[in-house]
C-alpha cells in the first residue's frame, strides 16, 4: 500500500490549499455615512483654468525658471481664496514654497495636506490643444498640470476656502504645504520639513499625490481599487567604469573593457536582487487578493507555499509585479571609444536602480560587485536615496483617508500600495511615520498616460470629486 501514500498526501495538500482559498474572503467593512457638499462647479473650473495658464515649469537650473509665472499663481490664489489668507498663518519657504497653518481646535495631532504647483515642460507641437491655455471643452479641462498636480493644489485650496467660509474650524491644525520644485526634486520640501521639525511639529497625517482610483491593475480584480501609497522605493544611479591603455583596434585583447563591462551587465541581470515581500505589498495582496478570482485566490491565500513560484514568475517576466517584490536594475546608458577603430581608453555603463526593502544603495553596490567579481571595475553611486519607511494602516490617519475615499468612491476597494516613483512627501518621513500618497481621482490607463505626456487633461467630474474628497477629508480631521 506504500504506493498510495504519495497520492494521498498530494490530494490532502491540494484540498488544504483549496480550502484556504475558499476561506480567503473579503474583510467586513461598513460603508461610511456620506457627507454631501454643494460646490460651485463652474467657478471652481474657471479658477483652475486660470492657474493652468501659468507656465510654472520648474528646472534644476534656477536661472532657467521664470519665477514670474510662479508669482502669478501666488497672486491668483490670494485673489481666489481670500478667507484662507484671512484665517491661516502664511509664510513662504525659499522661492516657491507656500506654507499655510490653519489653526484647529487643538495642535497635538496636526495634519499636512501637500501638493506641488510646478509642472514638467510640454512638447506643444505634439499636443492637440495648447498646453497652457486652460481650455475647457467637452467636459474636460486641458493643460499641463491638470493631473500632476495642480488638480490637488486647487482642490485643497477650494475645499479649505469653502469650509472656512461656512465657519468650519478643523479639530486639529492643518498645514497646507505647496512646493514649486517637486518635479526637479528641489530643496523646497526638505526646507519645509526642516522648518516644521525645528518647531517640533510631528504630523499625525501627511497626504500628498500618489495613487489613484484605478481599474484592472491587480490580478483577478476587475472593479475599482483606490490605491494609497504607504511607502516609496528608493532610487539610485550607479556607474560601472573601467580604464585601459587604449590602442589600435586591429590587434585587440580577447576582451576589451567594453566586453568585460558587458559581461558584468549580463551577470547583474542574471542575478536579480532577492525577492522580498514588504508590508505594503503583502497588505495589498491580503486586501485585494480576497476580492480576486478563485485561481488567483489560491495563490494569494497560500503565499507561504507559492512564494518560490511567484519569485520565479517575476524573475522571468520582469515588469510591475516583479518591481513590487525586488530591487530592480535597468542599465540605461553606455559610453566607450570615440572612434570605431580605437580601443576605448575608458568605458562606462550606468544603471538606474529602484531599491526595495532592506536594499540600500550601499548594499546594492556590494551585490553588484559580488556578482560581477571583477576587481578592475569601478562602481560609483552618482546619486542615491534609499526607500522610505512604511506608514501604518492600523491608525486613525489611515481610517480617515479610507473613510473620505469610501464616501467619494463607494464602490472602490481601498488598499495600500508601494510607489515606484519618488515624490516630495518622502521628506516628511523624517518627522512622522504617517505619510500617505493618494491623488483623489479615478483615472483610466489612458488618462494615466497623459501624466508627463501629451494632451494632459482632466474631466470636470474628476475635478468636482477631487474637491468633494478634500471637503470630506478636512471635515474628518
Ligand atoms: Zn507630481
């Protein structure tokens, strides 16, 4: 009978896995009471359109920044939102930072609402309509910054102005923190954080741009998911270089330094960084996995046994799923000799890495040195910023954001996620462990493609919902 043991064990195992998938049911959640707000739709859109027509293009080289355009925005908001300026303490931070303190009933659990009002340049020849005219047509507002992220900038101001006008006073102090150099990773946000740190302010919640309400992004889940970033991957550029005595290409060594560096690139690509299931990703699998189709439920309910298969799958396919679970390396630049018949006296390859979990740019260099095993290669970190800490989802701040999202998009599943892109809010991790990244908009894949791309535009409904989202959020904090 011994030959029956193996099939019996296998069958028991399969049944066990399937039962676990059956029991992997969505968490109970109660729909919050929806607070309705009347908003002045037409005027909101007109004001937003005027702010879009300011060409606030940031640049690392300050001499190339037209500061007048940023001042235009500052003049407009003074005109549009007089009650904010009346009630809030206002100060400028460096050249473009705008910091408002809206006094609440108490100050011990302050909240920070962030946005940036600088934009990336637009390649206007490729646009169907001008990028800085604020054209309103077919229920859409066109222009650079409509999605990234003058929309949140305007919505925060609109919601605050409206609530102040009705005599509302928040429970806690609210800081409105706006920067004009986010797109170039400028110094404004770090300076703002430093200022708050000196004042001993440790926010109970920071909300900045980030995730959105999206569809078809999670395996087996078709409905709307509101993804709120609770951490960001780190980012670094690492250069590998070699030197040689050069010489004529007619009598080369068996491997030129380009050959040796190419081998190193292949070695690095063939030895991916280790697979890690970090809290934002395991929480996302746990929340969204429970709403997934049965086949995927089998995987997400049994990650303890499917992890190696998932790892293998990710290694093979690369892409977004892989990027959620390991540090990625993309070699993007290469340089060698200046002429085809001259051996390169020096050569270099540069990689862009997105760091996950325990990996830092220092440990990434060690990993790359180890797998390439060539002492003649010089590794240099051109610049590096490690991943952020993970913000909690077991706290009032998370519940509040979730509540405001569920009021605005009642059919969306709210889940934490890990951001691949870097945003200004990462600097706030210095003074709080509650930093969240969510741009309160429902965006299709096509609309997400407009961000930093051509024909950026926002639907008027999205603007109204965004303002309502902030009205609800502010009412709760
Ligand atoms: Zn942005």
